[in-house]
């Protein structure tokens, strides 16, 4: 089967795994974004006055409450929720919601001191699952497919391409945020898709491609404001590929709609076209007022915390990503794709510097340093060069050990319990692992069928086995190591 069809198989596999676990039930971050969706569709307003009880992430301005988040994620969710409410909600209210409210497997995951599975809570949950699927799960699966395709330009080894793709998608914090109504994975998709498009059309980028790239840059900006740091690097890379400066207008044209929409949104609420939500956050004034919207200077505590710390350390959680260090070295020595090397290295370095300069570097409840999620594809990309350059068995064996650790720890922290780790000093051992061992797993599709605890993962295992069979039967290349051109033939 051709490479593009194997890309579709990667997409389908990641879609199945990503959709299997549901968004967290009570999460301030995603509730704030989803409250805006509900307010717009159900009430025709930007105010979340009637919904704010489920979140602490809100802005108070002139006596009314608003989401304090960048609006991009909510903008994506509004049309999806409108279709859900218009087409599916009437039938769900009569059949699915009453059954789910009486589901003992779901009831077992609830706080015994809470109000239980009330019908309005179930409706909110189902709507959130539906909206999150189309706004986050689908882009996350597409991101994995794009990474797989781009790795194929740098290496001919099919096992390395597939292995790196699935390690990225399932053994890094990317997995934890691939089914949450947050902005991190959406931004990761937008930025990497823009990079991908410019790489493939670098010889002669078309006007339509440049418009899409401009749109992706702008949408990333209005979804997570720090994305501007990566946009700067990938944007310069983009301009370097467009040798005719008159074509730059197509990039600008693509960015007009998202930026204008966000400006109108902010002006309608805060009387300014500039982002002002965090400025009016009622509960986090001390943090947001420090430095420039919580950005000060790099600190040893923060840098250690986001790298090797047991609390939120990326390399404690997913040590496989350490291979990006020899990866960047091997990429430079290969004398291939030097401009792409610079864009990827900039993206990684500047985002680590940003996160290490934040007074809220840990990111609240979460799995790993969630602010770094948008840069993870650029951190994985150089590893393919290390795998090609270093042939020693010890290196492959070590990479395999790191991949296994990364997968196990990421999954334990992601599916252990009904909420993400909070402020436990060692989340893996203090919170997540005890819950996994006790069978307290995140709500998932298996529970719809009445399966509890570990048994609820059985349908996922079956679905994965089916996907493996499909690959072996239809998608596996004639030779597992293909005969595509090597990176040496692509050297500058």
C-alpha cells in the first residue's frame, strides 16, 4: 500500500485511541472555554454568567463574567455544538441521557459526596465529548499523520517512522491533551501543519497554500497567545521559502479572518481589540500581574521543574524525548535541510525559555508541563536523524527502554483517576499510580457497556488489535525498509 494510505491508517489508529477516553468531568480550563460555546449557542451572548459556577477560570468585567481564555478553541466548538444541539440533542434527551444517568459503571466514578449523574450534567458531558472529538481529537490524529509523512522525507526506515509517530502520539504529554477541550493540541496541529505545507511546497508555493498557512498561523495565535513565539520562527522559515515577496500578501490575507474575529470578540467584551481576558481574571491576579502576564525571567526552579523534576518534568515523564539532543546534532552533521533545522531548533529553544520564565510554569492540574505541548512535534522530528546516524545496538536498545518508560508513565498519569494530577509533589506515585492499581481509571467508552476498572480497557485493546491486523494485511509495505531516497540525496 502506498505511503499516503499508510498515513491514513496512522490517522485512523490515533483517532480510535484518542476518542476512547472522555474529557475530564470537572476541569476549570476546558469548562471555561466550553461555557463560552454554550453561552453563544444557547443564549446568544458572550457572557458566561449562568455557567461560571463550574469554573474558576473567568474574567470579571463591568459586573459580568466571561471566559478569560484565548477564544480560538471556543470558536471551533461553536458550530460543532450548534449542529449537536440542533440535530442530535432531541433524540439524546429521550434515550441516551436517561440511560447514561443510570449507568452503574459511570456512577462508580463519581464523587460520593457530589450530586451524582443529574440529567443536565450528563447533557453537558455528552455535548463536551462531541465537541472535543471534532475540535481536538481529529486534529490530534491528523497531527500524528502529518508527522509520519514528514518523517518519510528524512528517512527510508518504515519502522523508525511508525515508531516515532506512535511514541509522539502515545508516549508524550501530547496523548494526555489529545482529548481535552484545551488549546494546546489545536495549536500544535496548526503550527506543524503550516511547517509541513511549506516544506512540501517550498520549491513553488501556491497562493492557496500560502492563504492556508496564514490562516493556520493566525488561528494558532488566537488559540494560545504564546504560540506567537513559534509563529515567529516558522513564519521566518515560511518567508524564506517564498522568494517572491509579493506572494507574502497571500499569507497576510489568510490571517485576516481569525485575527479580525478575535479582535471583534475582545472589543465586544473589554472595549479593546487586544487580548485582555487574563488582565481581568478574578482569581489569578497575583500570577497574571507578575511580569508580563506572568512571564518574568528564567529561573532554575522552573527550568528544572519542566525538564527533570518529578512534579512536572517533561524528561521524567517522557525520557524518550531526550533523544532529540543527539537528534539535533545528527541533523546538523547530516548537512541536510538546514533551514528546517533552524526553524525546529528555534521553536524548541524559545518555548522552553518561555515556560522556564513563567511564574506558573507547572500549569495547574495537568500531565507534565502542558505549556510545552505545542512544541512536541518539533522536539520529536530530529530524533529520526539520530536513529539513522547511530546504528549501534546499544542505542536502539536504550531508545526502546526509554520509549517503554515514557509510554507507561504517560498512560498512568493520563488515565489514573477522574482528574489530572494536582499539586502532589510526586504525581506519579502520590496520585496516579495508586488510582490505576485500584482500578480507578478515567471514564471511557468501555464504561458505556457497563465495564468497570481494568475491564473497561478491553474494547480498546480489541480495537487496537483490529488496527494492527489492518496494517499487516493491507498497509504494510512490500519491504519494511522502503527504497525511498535517503537524506544524503537531499543534502543542500
